C-alpha cells in the first residue's frame, strides 16, 4: 500500500467516523431540548440498532454481489446526508424518528463498505488496517472537539440544537462525493449463491452447542443493554447537570480507547480471555456507579473517571470478544461467527438497551426533573449481575491460554 492509497483510505476513515461522531453523541441533548421524552429518545437511538440488524443483508445480498463498494458508499452517503439534513428540521417525534431510521439505513452499511475498500488495497491487513482504522477514532474525536469549539466561541447552545445533525449532513455529502475518487473495489461475491442465513451468521450457531460459547453469546447480548444507557443519555446527563463543553470532554473516552487498544496485547497475555471479558463488564459497573455519585463539585473526578473508563469498557469486552470468536470458529465459518456476534451485540443487545434506557429515564422523571442518580444505578446493578453470572458460569480453559 503506497502513501497515496494510505492517504486516501485515512481521509475516508476520518470522514466516516466524523459523520457518526457529529450527531450521535449530542442527539439525546437536542431531542430533550425539543420536548422528547426519555422513551422517545430511546426510540430514536433504537433506529441505529435496527439499521445495524438490516445492513448486513444489504451489504451481503446486494452490495457484495452487484456493485463496486466505493460507488455504493458514495451513493449512500450522499442520500443519507440529504435525509439527515431534512430530518434536522423536524421537531415532531414520528417524522423525526422515521427520518433517523432512513438515515441509519443509509449509514450503517457504509461501516462494512469502508472496511471492504480498505482491505482490498492491503497486502497485510493485520498490520496495515489498524494504521488506517485509527483515523476513524481521530475523526470521532475531532467531531466532538469541533462542536465544543463552536460552543465556546460562537454558539453556546449548539449541543441542544440541530447544528450537529446538519454538520453530519455536510460531512456525509462530502464523503459521498469523495468516495467516487477512492480505489476501485469490485464486488467480491459476483455470481455466488448467498443465502440470508449466510449473511446473518446462521452457520455459526453450531458453536453454541459448546456451553462456554453459548454463555459468551448470552453475556454479550445482555451486557449491551446497560451499555446503551451510556450512548443514549450521557450527553444529556452531563449537559443537564451543567457541565460545559460536553461533546469535547466525551472524546476523552475515545482517547482512552486508543491507549488501551495499544496496551491490550500486554494485558491479554497476562489475563487471558475470561479475565479480560470480566474486567470489561466490571468497568461498566464502576462507570455507572461513578455517574450515579458524581457532580460538578468535589465529585467532578467521578464524571471524568466514568468517561475515561470507555477504553476499558469497549476494548476489554468487545475487542477481546472478537478475538475469542476468531479462536473458536473454524476458518470456514469465521466471518459468519463475527457477523453473528455483531448482530447479537450492536443489533439486538443495543436495540433492547435503547428501548429499556428510554423507559427507565421516563420512570425517573417527574415534573421535568430527572433523577440521574437513580437512573445510573439501574444499568450499574444490571451489569453487576451479568458480571457475576459470567464469572460463575464461563469456564473455557483453552481460551485463557490464548495470546494476541
């Protein structure tokens, strides 16, 4: 991969996650400012999870069989940018949520397409891809910092406005146009007979005959329920208690993600799969307990601590989980197994979590006053129970011998 291609792919990855980071973090705060209830905010984030379930079908059954990945990505980003721009002007729940569904149906397939474009240009993906993928995390971080810069210098109420959605729209259309300049990536499954079962990882279901793998899958699904509370309501929570520059400060979580990603091999060799997964689960318990007790006075360190735990929360559980799946699945079903886990976590688990989080917020809201401490204890206790059950039931000795 020469420098020109590396630059092209890095810009692509940067914009891909700049788009997502522009609207996803602050959406809850904006929706709350226009009168959405907790459940309506939960339904709004649920649209992202529904799209995550549907997008493998689109990529596997259509994009991978008939069209170049870079062209499909270009069209989806342009159409998606137009949709989210018009959705930003809506204030009624039903049309706005429907607009978010249509937008996410355009965006979520592009997550697989940017990877396809990247891998097609690489001779050694295991060493080359991380150098490109890190620009995605940087893009997400820059999006948050841009929002905070605007807040401090031009528009104090930006996080409670539709501006981040429009920022995402502009970046999406820009990426769409840029996509047509990317290296050609022909469809990889031309003429192949691919079933819906292949796309959604049905072949990998046989792995769940093994007790430990079944426990891992169930735990992965369940831990994503408390995880959704963070994605849907942290920005609204921090804004509601009076923190300034929240979008920028939340990027500390992505910064810690990069640091722990680098440190993961060191931890992995010393802890093994079970302890890594368990530490990731317990990090969610600690994060929510910190949020439940934190404030902008003497407890402000708890708020920052909860944000900085993102690296452990995400890397230790999700990245370790992907490595574990890679170990357990034979080469013939490895892609299917990874697809199954993605469906279980990002689709079903986070989808349930988005719905439940919205209901919990409504339960702890009275006279427009939100009891955030009570809210955060719900996912903290839930994650603690899952962690305990995982500790007591998961017993895969071969996995703990694994190294990165």
